[in-house]
């Protein structure tokens, strides 16, 4: 009998190998906002988020969970999620909380939003279209699920959107048109209001968690079942809705590919010695696992391949994913002994806390529990030369003038160890630029661009625009900025938006340029915030002056600890050009006092531009050395409109 099971197990494994099965990468971001500060709290979203995140983890997703997030907290969590979703087969965002429509666009509301001024919509909320645009650049299939269809709870009803002051009027959320292979689901039909229900969970979230784990059910069948449940629970008052352009089947909960059968587990052929040795191979292990290099083989050196020995996941890691080459494991998954040495773990980007895995090892009628620890680690190259707002990065990042000593050596080692990780080649290029090795830096950045690193495309545009080691070529720079912008990079959006807005090296398109800068600012790009502040201060290229709108973007920069946003408010060498017009002293004093801005001496001449001072020129260069503005700034790019629009 034992030989028969061994033969069957080997046959299954050979079949999987022949079909080159692989584990799909599936990533979910689940947000629940309940504890609002300026508007009524909601009783369900926090619990909805907990329940739905457990559902996605049961289905084998890498799940990012965020509860009661402010705007800044959302930006950070969303960037980490996007880095994890890069190249994913399926990317999901599930949101429960306040959300409403204005001008036919949908906005999700962080817990710290006040929306007292007309400009606050742009700096305090999350535009759903921005979320969708980013997901489309990252993953094969996108899903947005919104349990946020509520009335606008704020007293103000008119807000700036791009170049128009829009008056809100609709209820619930507006219908969204998806692109190919996308599903957008709403808790209720467009323009209608969703209900919290009488229990701990909203009717929609409760139905989704219950239905989503049905084995091998395609998502459109799942959503139809959710719709039936919600209609019944609300007596027809709430009808869930979705727009689907899916061309691939999406199954959230797959049946296990290789379940350990009762016959295997109950064979009375294993010795207790095999079971004890198996536990020893796992127990008391602490394995360092690098972040951001994909699934890492754990190399457990399991002592047996006996078909009668099996392992069940009794405790799944709190974050990150366990997988085999052919499938992602979920809590309560089982493995046969022959699979254990293929076990892999991928840490969650943004989390470096150790995690534990508990196994229940069965050999015949014997059973033993074993626990191991996995410690995520950030590569020295990322620590030394990672860049801010890099949506394929794994750290908050450093400005160019903050790149650490030894960065070149650390990144050369990372490139050698992980030749297929484009991020390390780009960071090597940054380190080489900081060291003044322009030709080597350009080569490394080109290689990173060729391997798919989007920020490297932007960096090549900057090199072309600034003339570092090459003649200035604004046309080439704008082409590269456009490419990287289309792929979601906030630095490129800001640079390309400035060029379009000012008509530098390209035919002027004020509307598109403004929209790109607004999108970059919404992602936390501080130079874009400062540029917008200066545009709205005076009014330019047909965009009307609005000092209050300018002040809103300066305040957003200050909230992100940006010294140059503070400087615009705090330094006034030429009041006619640098102060925020029509902002009364009372308003400015209140803001500066709150953030404890210290006024610094005013330079006498020449009148300063808004932007960071350039780093010293490296001998032999034909252009300035690179630098970053703020923790999300970009280079001072004078060939495409300057580091600031005021220039």
C-alpha cells in the first residue's frame, strides 16, 4: 500500500512539473475607516476591514491592512502596496468608509479630512481614478471593491477640481468605466446609498466574506451571490453593482492542488523517529529573508520524503506569503513531505518585524508541533541608495545628497546577488552619480530601465534635460518623462506636467499639465505641491489666482516636513513675488505657530527661486550634479520649466 501512495505522489509531482505550474502573485489592500475626526464616525468599517482581510489571507493573498488612516498614512501604505503589486497577476483594493462623488468623480475620505475650504478636496482626499491608474500600470487584472457609497457628510459643497470649481450634488458614488481585465464593484448601485446594517459588519462586507471563500467560484458568480444576499438582507433597499471588463476568469479561493488525504495521514508505517527528525529540521530556526527580491527559498533540508509524513500550517505568518513553486499556501494548507524543501516565503514590503510559522507534523499516528521564525531584512543597497517615492522600492529612501558612504560597494554586491532585480541596478546608478562616476552611472541606469524599472526611465530624462555628461536634449527628456509618467511614476508626472503646463520643449497643454502635477501631489510629491502653490498664488496660463488654494498646497507640504514649503511661508525677501497674496497675517501666523516654523535669515541677492540649492558641480561634468527636492522632490530641471513654476 505504501508503495502505491509513493507512486501516486511522484506521478502528481511529475505532472505539475510537465505543465510548468506556477504560483500566481495576488495582492490585496484592505482599508477600513471608522473613527473620523471631523464628521460622524461609522460603526462597521474597522470590523469590515478585519473580516475581509482575513478572507483574502485565507485565499492566499499578500494582504496589506490599514485601519483609520490619515491622508499621509494612506500614501505610505499605498506606495508599499504598489511595490508589492508590481507585476502581480491580480491586484485588489477593498475600501470601507466614507466616500462620495463630486463632478462625476469618486473620492475616498481619510479620517483626518475636514474639507472646510474649496481647495481641500485636492489635498485631503483620495481620488479613485488615481488609485485605478496606478493599479493598471502594475498588474494584469485589477479589482476595486467599494463599501463606501454614502452621502457627502461635509457642510461645504463646492470644491476645486483641476481648473474648475465644482458644486457637489449627487448621492452615493458615480459609475466608473473600467479598462480591459478590470472589475469595479460597489456596495450599491450608482447614485444610491449603502447601509451599515444592524450587526458588526455591513450587509455587503458580510456577504462578500461569506461568499468569496466558496472553492473554485469565479468572481462574477461570487458577486452575483453577494448581490442576492444583500438584497435579501436589506429588503431590496440596497442592490450591489459592478462593472466588469474581465477577459480572464478570477477565482479567489482555489481548491488545494495537492491535499494530503486521510489515507496518507493515517498510514501506520512511520516511525516516531522520522517525525521527531522532521520537527527538528524546523524547530527553533530563525531564517533571515531579504525584502523585495521575490519569494525566497527557505531550504529547510527536511529529513524525509516519505509519503506518510505530512505537514499542516497551524499558524500562518502575520504578514507576507508562503508558497510553493506551483501555488500560494493559505492558512490551514497541508503539504506532503516531498514539498517541504520547496517552501518559500516572501516578506511584505514595509514590514520588517519577525514572523512565526507553526507546523503540525504528522507521521503515521504520531503528531508534533514545530515553530520557526522568519526575520525580514532590508538589503544594504536599499538602505544606502533607495529613492523617495520609488513605486518599485522597498524603503522611504534618501535624497541624492544623503546617499551613504559605501553605497556603490553595497549596490554592486546586490546586483551580483540579484541580477534580475532591476531596482538594485538603478540604486547602483544613483550611488555612482553621487560619487561622480557619470559614465558608469548612466550605464547602470540604462540597464535598470531596460529591465523595467520605471524611475530609471525618469532619471534618463533628467540626465538628458540637465546635460550631465551629455548635451542637453529637451525633446528626448520630455519623451522619457512622458513614458515614465504613463507608467505611474510621480517624479515623471511632475516633470512632464511642468513641461506641458509651461510649454517648454513641447506644445503647451495647460489642462493636462495641471492634472499631472495634481496627481503627483496627491501621491505625496512635494515639489509638485510647491509648484502648484506658486501657480495658484498668481494665476498662470489661464488658471485663476486663488491664494487659499495656494496655501492649501503649502500646508500639505509642511505636513510632510518639507522645509521649502515652510520657506515659502516663512521667508519674504520680496513680498510682491514670494508671499502668498491675500493671505492675511492672522492666517499665516496661525499656521506658522502651529507647525513651529522658525524664520531664517533672508538672503539679500539674488532673489531666490522656489526649489533646493544645487549640489556642487563634480569636476569634469557638463552639467549640475543631481539632487532631490524635499522627501518627494525631484531634480532642478531648468530645461523643462525649472524645478519650480515660479522660475
